[in-house]
C-alpha cells in the first residue's frame, strides 16, 4: 500500500513548491516523449464497418435480412424469434472455416446472378434447438447439448428453415438487384465446404438468434468477390435520389394505382324539394334535364372526367368514351 502523507508533510510540500524548491516542469526526456505525437482530424476518421470491408452499407442489407428472417421463423414455427446483427468482420476463408471444426448445419447457397454464392452456418446449439422446436418440443424443455455432428435426417429437417432464409436474402437484396437464391447443399463438416480459394477474403456477418430460453448464432459468409460487383449500388443505397426513385416513389405509385375508385355514367341531374321527394309514388315520371343525343358525363369519385355515348356491347348496356373533361 502506498504511504499517505501527513498534514504537516503536505504543508511542507506546498511551501517548497511556492518557494521554487520543487519544480513542476517535466524533465527533458519525459517532455520529448510527450511531444512525440501526431495530430489527427476527428472529422476524417473512418468507421471500421465502412472502410475495413470496402463494401459500404452492407450492414443495412444484413439488418433487413434479420428483420425479415425473424418474421419468417416466427410465422413458421409459431415461436417469437428475434435476430440481431452482433458483428461484421473479414477473415481468410480457410482460417474462418478451421474454427468451425464442429459446426451445426452449413448451407451452401447459390445466388445468381452473383458468382461464388455464400454460406449460412448455424451453430450446433441453435441447430439442435431448432430441430427440437420443429419436432414439437415444449417451450419449457431445455435445449439438448449434444457433442456430435448433425445426422442426415436432422440436416433434412433444417432444410425448411434454410429455404426460408434464401427467400429473405432475396428480399434484403431486392433494392439492389433481383436475386434467385437457392439452397444447393447442406453439410455438417466444414472440411467438405469450399466456395472460394482457401486464402480468399470473406465477409462474415454474425447474427444472434433468440427464441424463448434458446439462443445461438448464425454466420452469413460472403466471399468478397461475390459482393464486389454490388459495391457501387451499395454506396448509392442511402442517397436521397436513389431511395426516392427506387423505393418509396415506386411503392407509392404502385399502391395508388391499386386503390378502387367509383365510376358513374350520369345522364342528367334534377333538383327536387324534400316535400316533392316525400310525395313520390310508383309510376311517377321525372323529367331529366338531358338531351338523349348529347354525350353522358362520366364521373370518377363524383368528379367529371370523361364524356361518353350510351349503347350496348355483348348484349349488355355499355358506354363508349368520346372525350376527356379537363
């Protein structure tokens, strides 16, 4: 324990400082070490998840996949799933797969028109938990911890949820291009999986999956060569013009075009008092202010938009549009 100065010692120290007997300046060696630094511009510091991977905004695509896939799993398995992205890193493919010497299920994905495809890896704990849920296990039971590889039957059971993941990947990438992702193969041995050269760079998104008391990780492995053609599209993803033109404007236009609207072919209009309407009886004749030889007015949601002439078509009454009313 460091010794504590007494009051008298503190007073002597302060007196010596005031009298100049104790210097507060750094010695030359300490001062040189302090000055041996370089300035930085805080406004030019790059975010690691932008510069490191050279694939800008890819985290947005992964977050979209997380939300969509969580909804798919919730609907399919009738359990509430939550999926969050916890990491986005780069690795050498061989070194990353070497750490997965006993993974759960490894799905090999084909992603045309992109080359090289991708991998989706479910860790063993989550793999067995998902299988238990799909086989109808009670939510009160604890997930089994089995120290073995998945069997062929268990891999087949997982195929359904990995097929859903393919559809949700297509949705996540839809604002960039139309993918046709499919599950080519399911493996339980990382040594049998190879989608790029061993020393090739891969970008790995780590997703944390929670359902009740169960939790585990899913790794999405994309070779850099797969994503490199999308770099420019990803860079423009958050530009206002691109977002407006490619997403919201198209969505709004499509939705507006699907809104139902009422159309009325109007031959004439008359005005009556309430008393005249109350006195109406069957057989009464109402004179319309309408020339049978003149065009009808076609109203769209009570607004006159077209003119038309009446007639028949295929044995039914019809109108033929003859003009537009501005």
